[in-house]
C-alpha cells in the first residue's frame, strides 16, 4: 500500500540516483515539472470530451460520438484541427502583445500548480507562503486576458477584456477572503500544513472526516470559493468575458489556430488548479474520507484526483444548468452578497476557533448552533435583499420612441 | 418565504434528472443518427418530381411528351423532346426528359398541370453528387419510378390517382364500346343497304 501511495516519489528518487551529482538539481526540477505538464493537459483533453458529452446528455442530446469509442477520441481530432489551422493575426494588432497574451496566461496557470500537494510528499515546491504565491500568480491571468483584449484591436475583444477585468477583480476579493478562512483556522499559509490540519476524523468512530468543509465556516467558505473560482476562471454562469452569444468570444475573438488552443488549454488548466486549491483548502487535500476503512489502500494522489474530478463535474453541471448573469447582477452578487458573506465567515472562523477549548456537556452543540445561525441569518437577509432588488418589468426607453 | 438559492438547486435537480433520464428513457433522445438511421419520410413530404411508369420503365411511362409541364415550369428546369418513329411521325413518348434538380424549386406546378398523372413529387432527399452539373441533371432513366414506389411514398394520393385513372379508363371503355356498337350498327346498316341493293340488282338480272 505504501509503495503504491509513494510510487511517483520513489520513482523520482530512483531516477535521480542515476543522474550525475552536478545535474541533480536541474534534473529534479524537470522531474517535478514534467508530470504536471503531462498529466493536466491530458486531463484537459478528456475534460473537453466529457464536458461535451455531459452537456449533451443534460440537454437530451448524445454529444460527440463519431471519433473513437463513444466519441472519446474527439480531443485528438480537435487537437489536430487546431494545430493545423492558420494562425491569423489582425493587421492592426499589437503583434508582440498579441503573441504574448496566451503565453502569459498559460505560464501563470502552470506556475500555480507548483505549490499544490497532489499526494503525500507530492508537491513541486514546498514554500511557507504557498497560498499567497498561488493567488499572486493567479492574478497574472487578469493581465493576460487584458493583454489579449487590448492587443487584438477589436471592439468585441476589448469589451470582453473590460468585462473580464471588472469581473476578475471583483471576485478576487471573495475568493481570497474565502481562502483566508482556512488560513485563519490553520494559522499557516503552507498548503501542506493545510492538508495536514485536515487529517483524521471526529465524532463516533471518526466517521466524519476532519475536512474543513464539514464545519459551518468551512462549508460556506467552500461554496464561496467555488463560486468565486468559477468567476475567476470565466466559467459559466460567469462567462460574460467570452459570452459567445453577445460578444462572439470576447477577448480571444481574434485568436485562431494554436494560440486559441493555448487560451483554451490555459483556461481549463486555471480551472483545474483553482479546483485543486479548493480541494487543498476545504476538501481535505489528498486525505481519504474514511482512513480507518477499507479505502485506506487507495493511494493519496488518486483521492486527490477524484476530488478534483468531482469539482470539475460540478462545474460542468453548473454550466449545463445556469444561464449567464448580466453584468449588474454579477457585480451586485460580488459586492452585496459574496463579500459580506466572506467577511462574516471570517468572524465565524474566529468564533469557531476560540470556542474550541469549551469543555462542558453540550458545548459542541452550542458551538455549532451559534456558528450556523451566525451564517444562516446573514445568508437569508443578504439573499433576500439581492432577490428583492431585481426590477423585472416592461422596459422603458428614455430617448427612443 | 423565498429561500435564496432554492431556484439554483431546483435547476440543478432538473438537469440532473435530464442527465439520468437520457440514459434511461429512449423517448427523451430525439436525435436521429442520420447516416446510420433515417426517419421514414412524412407522407406529405415533397422534394423533386419523378416520372411514374406502370409496368415497363421505358414503354410504360405515363408521360406523353405533351410539354405542358415544360412550359409551365417557373424556373424552366424541364427539357422534353418527343420521340419520333422511323418515318418521322411523332409517337406519344418522350425521347428525352431532363429535370435539373439544382434549378428545380419544388413548387409542384408540373404535377398540378399534368393531365396524365405522369409526374409526381418524390420524398427522396439524398441527391448529393460530386459532379455538380451532370450529376444533378436527372435524365429519363433516373426520373422513372414505378407506380408501386408512388404508392409506397404517398399511399393516399396514389390510391386517389389510381381510382381516377380507373374511372377514366372505364368511361373510355364504355364510350369505346358505344362507339364500336354505333360503328357496327352503321356498318350493318350499310351492309344491309348493300344487300338490299344487291338483291334488287339480282332481281333485275
């Protein structure tokens, strides 16, 4: 069991043993990076097919079913198509920035992978401020998106980029505050400490895993994080920056061929990495849900990947369900709901943390009740406020006929 | 009291139901996997005209090459040449009957003007060709389709046409019989007159 769990770590150590002494550091770096560069693009390829199949089924269609068994080789056909397509650069585009934008997006998405622990002892770099690094690097995507929109010299691209900037900056705040809840609870910015803090279980027979999502603040934080992550990675229902039906494809309307594919890839890589961060922060990282049980033999990285897959499926499901938000709804939601909820959540974390020493009969119940009501009440009030603010009715025009 | 977020959960449940249902119930999936499976054409469907023949695809064509359809065709996509026998005498048969389906607009006017029920609308829609000029110019051989085929694609209409043709044939038969009888009577009369005349002659002699 131990061998299967540590198979990649052992493999790397074994391979490093064959590398001459002076080359060991660069070899180690390459061996840490290469699997990330191989595995996640592969997951991306499969996700594109799975997403189309799933969306098809949600709409009572079949989805792609021509290439390979049940259409599961569609990604190969799509990949070949995008590679062989002509790369068109608009005549008036800022060519350097136009070229750099997909690269910057891809690099910032890939850099964020370096701090994620994918399994026991499986992380590219272990830095104390890993979570800070993650969000700092993640902010690079905003720059890339704006570079793409600005350099294309296309009004749709610029509109998309402006929407993207407005959206990403607005949602960066609740995203960080939601993550901050977990940071407060553990008192560390290191993702490995985060995972370590969620080990084991509690309750009768340790039936409930110690994941943060099974605490009141953790649940709310996780939901807030997932929503803000969807907005950060431009996923539906927050896909205004690339709204196909309004502004064609938003900021990458002028991209074709491999550059478009790079955008597409980087977007999905960004989604995976932010979902991975959610797994690390709230879903117990690579820990098994029932460590005492028969599933102890399943390797830690498999647990991590299956949790990641669940979140990605949830995003696909959401994409198949929810319509796109309007820009004012988006902003209202970010500033009037997400932000206050995230701030209140921080207070609840503090309450949760400082009631931990309570040690009388029924203390746990009181603690839960206090925290849940501290969260449920603002949720209801803020939510109803949002709902009551919608002004539906016949549209009036001030100037036109 | 409205609970915020309830609508989202309801929607998610609905899509989940769709997802599971698409694997369980066949009625949900309305997609027809076209090249492999085809839905039978609707009886009222119509696409391009074809020529009806009764028994023989060459001699049995109902078309008499009267060229009414050729003249009436709005986009002028029909071209007819009447067959002539060795003496140059026109027969009631088409030598050439071409329809350019790339020009045809499926208006059915040729069908409506035809007095012989010889041209009808087809339901076939697979006219894909690699040769865009010659391939889409359908000649007599490709246009000729049997009355059974017509019955298969438009059963109601074909039955009506057959009944009408039968009735016409019967009235014609009756008329022919009457005419024949009349002619026979006339002939008999003439014969009798001849006979009487002959008898009179004989008597004279």
